[in-house]
């Protein structure tokens, strides 16, 4: 493959400074980076905005890439009447500047290497987005943060953003919103991302189902995150818990029984709609709702939920709920997409099945990557959690292949109908809004 590029026009800068070639060829924008050894690193890309080459070039916003090029400098002269001048201060404190042509005449070609080398070095992966029913867009893959606390969670999120994660899922119940906000602030200040590059999800916890408490709860999450708005705010569960104070997240009586409330989730949802009107949240949605509860919300709401976040993995694939939701223009977000792997016990079984291993071998991927790709191929948005850098990189590297229809049927066969998150503390009380009494 050969791509024509114009010659870069360089402004004043030291020999070790970064400089860029940034042009549009036939509607395709191309950026290349010239480093001190005259090697050029670049990307060809389309429309989605993301960071470009974050490990070196913090402060420069590029666009999504699916091919990375490396070549020696060898372009012919450019005929151009318009020049863009760019300057910045690097992380090392150097003042750097360069000029980029906005239009051009004669060009030459350059050779390139593939994206494989770029990804192998742990650089950014580009995640496509899905358009939601309110017109907003959500990355089709995200990072779950349940049980990610303190330094472990902070380091994981830092690395995740560096390698391309933009959809970050947290919740008031997780008690890590402040840590998530800390990393967001750091990465924005460092120029790695802009706020609009990120898609931040958090959730209304069950003790705040009283409609009078919804605004207060959202304000707490905004303050914890240090944000002016939340991209997506979900009702965590259709069943409310008794409010004692902000610290009793699982209120129990002396016998250890979880104390529930009778607030109607529909009234709670209507209070959440006001948050959109106030501009505190961009979109709202639901979590752990069954089909009947979803329809009840749809029949009585002003603002449709954009997603229903539910347990979903090959062992519990939610195919019926996915189809039901698709018909209503609601996206399913898949939490616990790998069903909490436990290699010592070879659980979940689908990750160790010979048929899964054979598919993984075909694509030179791991069974976990096949499971995550499967969830994307059946139309969900998986949000796996990991604090391990290698697994974070592995999980997101699933956009260079696609399963066949026959392979999807093989993974479908792993469905057992068994949840790993049955919410037994609520189930035992036979609450009228308990969602899992229905098949879907």
C-alpha cells in the first residue's frame, strides 16, 4: 500500500523536538510525526476524535487510527499557500513549534509498516462508537472499575487511558469516584485527553431512590469526580434500599437482613430526567432492569434510557434481552463480561472449552479476547475490569478481527442461563420490583 504525502514545513525547533505532517488526502486526514532520527510515525484515520501517539506527544489531539506507518523521510516539495503554525511546551519543558500545510499540490509516496508493531509496543488502540437513541455516541468497549480502589485502581486507569480506553464505568457504590476523577484530571492536565474525548458513566445508588434525593446524589458524584457533567447516569438497580445516611450503602437490621424501600423506580427515573434538563448529565439509562420494567419506563418517560447495563457473558448471553432492547433502540452494556475468571478452578467453563480454545488459536487471540469480541459482535458494549496492565492491553486489542456466524453460534452454545450476580440479598425478600423473576 502506498500513500501520497506532502512535504512537511518545519518551524523553529531543536533537532530532538517533535514535529508533524498533518494533511488531508481525498477526505482522509493523515498525521505523521518526525522524530530526531528522521523516522516518521503516522496514522491514517477517519472521523472519530482520539489522542494521537500519547506516550510521546501529550498535548496534541489527533483522530482515530487503524493503520500506523513508519518510513524514512522522502517526500517531494509541496506547493501550498496555507500554513498552520503550531506550538506547545513539552512535558520536559521544551518550547516546540512547527508549521503544517493545510492544502497542497505535488506529493510523493512513502512506505509503511503495519499497526501490529504499534500495538505490540503498547500504544493506543482506537475503539469505535455506537450512536445512542438521543444522538450521543458511546465507545463500544469500556473499562469497568468495580472493586478497583486506591492505588491499584488509579494505576490501572492511568494505563488504560494511555492505551486508548475512553469509556470509563464507575458508580457511587464502588466508592472510587474520587480516584477516577483524580486520574481524569491528571490526564487532561497532561494533554493526554480532553474532557470531550472521555465517556464517563456513573450510577445512582439504591439508597437514593427517593425522588427528592436524586439531585443530591448526582451532585455527590459530580463533586467526587470533579466534573461539570456526567456523560451517562444510570439507575443502578430497580429496587431501592432504606436511606439511613450516606455511609450505609447496604443498610441491614440487627438480624443482618438488607433493608429495602418501596419507592417506585419510575418516580426515581423521572427525577433523573430532570438532571438532563439541568445539564448535569448528558444521557440517562437503567441497569439490571428486566423487559417488563424497561417497557414500563418507556411508556411513561420523557427521555428514553439509552442503555440497560446488565450481566452478560457467553455463559449468560442475554440474547433475548438484547433483541428486545434492540427493537426499542436501547443498547445493552455488558458487565462481568468474562464472568469473573478463576483459572485455578477453570472457571468460567467457557474460557477453557476446547471449542473456544480452537477459535482463539485461529485468530491468535486468548479465549478472553474471543469472549469480548463475541459480545461486541452480538451487539453489546462490554466493560471488563482489570488492574493488570497486560490484561488491560489484551482486553482492548479485539478490533482487528471479527467472528464468523458459525463461530458466534459456537460461543452461543456456552449459554447456561445461570447468573454469577443473582442479588440474593434482595431476591430472598421477594420484593415487587426484583428484576430477575422473569426470564429476561
